[in-house]
C-alpha cells in the first residue's frame, strides 16, 4: 500500500506539466542552447531559423553578430534592436595530469556561483558533462566551512582517469568552450519560468516576437534586429554591428535586475517580477537619450503598459555601442526583470515578457521620420 502511494506521488511529480505554448517552447530552446561568449553558434542557429521567414537579408558581420533586416514602408529612419546571443561561460585552460579541467572564465561570474554546478564542455567529439568539484565539509576546519572559495581553486571533474583519457577519449582540448548545464522549466505550472542564460536569451525572445508582429504590419522605417556576440566580455559584437547598421535609434533589449527577494535592497536595484518592462535611466555604460526616454514612457501610457525604472551603478549593455557609433544616436535599454542573473538558474515572469513585446512593437510602429527627426534634435 505504502509503495503504491509513493509511486503515485512520484508519477504525478515527474509527469510533464501542461503543454508548452509557442513562446514557452521558443524560450526553452533559447535558454537550453549553449553559447558562451565567442562560441554563440548554437544560439545563433535558433535565432537565424526564427528570423529567416521574417526578415531579408539576414547577414553576419565580421565578428559573428546576426543582422536581420525588415524593410518597412520606408528605408529610413533606421531602427536597430540589439539583444545578445552570448551567456556567461568559460573555456578550457589546461587539463591536470590527473584529468581535472582548469578553466578561464568568460564574463562576470561570482566565484560562489561556480561551485558544485554542472557544466558541459563543447569538444570536437561532442558535449562532455562535468561538475565543479568541492571539498567535503567533513574534513574542513570550522573557519574553512564559512569561508569563500576562490575561483583559482575550482576545477571541473569530467570523470576522466588522466589527462590522456580526457584528451584522447573525451576530446577535451585547451580553448574548448564550457557552458552552464541547467534546463528550462515552467516553475510549478505557473507563469514563472526557471532557466539559465535569461541574460540575454529573454531579450532575443522579445526581439523575435517583436519582429513577428512588425512583419504583419509594415512599420514606417527600416528595422534591424541584431543578435550580438561577445556582450558579456565588453559589448564587442554591438560595436561592430552598430557600425554596419548605422542606426538612427538604438533599442537594447536586456535582462533587467529584479530586486524583490530577501537580501536585496532598493538602493541596489528597483525592478520586480510582474511589474512590467524596465526602462534603464542609468547604468555604468550609458545614459539614455532623454527625449527617447520620454517617448517610450508616453507610448507605454497610450498602450496601458505598466513600466518600471531602473538606476544601477554597475551593469553594461549594447545600447552604449549603438549610442556611440558614428556621430551618435538616441538609445535606450528596455528590460524584462530577472531574478538571480549571472547564475545557473534565474527566474522571469511571463506577463513582463509579453508586455515588453507589446511596448517595443508599439514604439517601433511610432518611430516615423518626423518623430525620429524630433528625437534626434537638440535644438
Ligand atoms: Zn545582458
């Protein structure tokens, strides 16, 4: 009897929840795909497949950013959206004689976020699973148990017997990319989603959905949906792609910083899940154009979309590169709030996603030549 009850319990727990809708399937595919900075190929392939029926041409620049053009009813103004393909990752530095993998981090990791997590190493022979090993507390001195572990002591255990085994059997070579291993889930069957790499796969998801809507009704401008590379290591892809697109207006679509859980204060960040898209007023890379900021707020008011404001002292984003290309362009960063950024598991809320899509679609539909001329003027 006991056994039957237990089995029923696990069956219910493990049964697939409801069927995922189109957006959820897209977000699942985008977040599960591995794409550390400089190794964005698998994510780019998903974005390319989604955008190819919506835009023409689809090109890559010399660094690998994907640029999808949707010519509207007019060649100008040129509206550039940017969301980045890359996520935090690492690459193989060397393999120890005992077969453990030492790595170089790519992007802003917390040392504590690296510990005892699953990773995949993307080798020429395929994906190799591993885990960052950590000493057991049984043998630690009391002060060691509460101390922080520095990243230079962390390694990946792939179950290899030796360096030769790791290199020859598993195909691990210096320079191979390493991505976090964490799967998408609809959290407890609700409107909250759990996954890795929301930064910035949520931005890519929003950008794809915006393009789907814009395609259905020709916008009064030319739209460039740009999936950038190497954002996490210094906005490198947005730099080259902004020079290729030469935007009149730049719209960065990003993962915002939610501050609605224990241990974080309003002084650190101001967004919360369910409060609508975030509009950045300050980060360490960019100040938004003030007329464009006010225009976005006005569009949100017309569309009855709640928005939140964000003032961060750190954080960089692709808007900074769009803003500074050539002689400069009004730019803004619009976000979907995310909890626990830059870790193996983050959380977003579906309404925030849908509202960000609505807001950016409505914004681009209103960016005609006269409006953009007014926004660009400092007279
Ligand atoms: Zn980002």
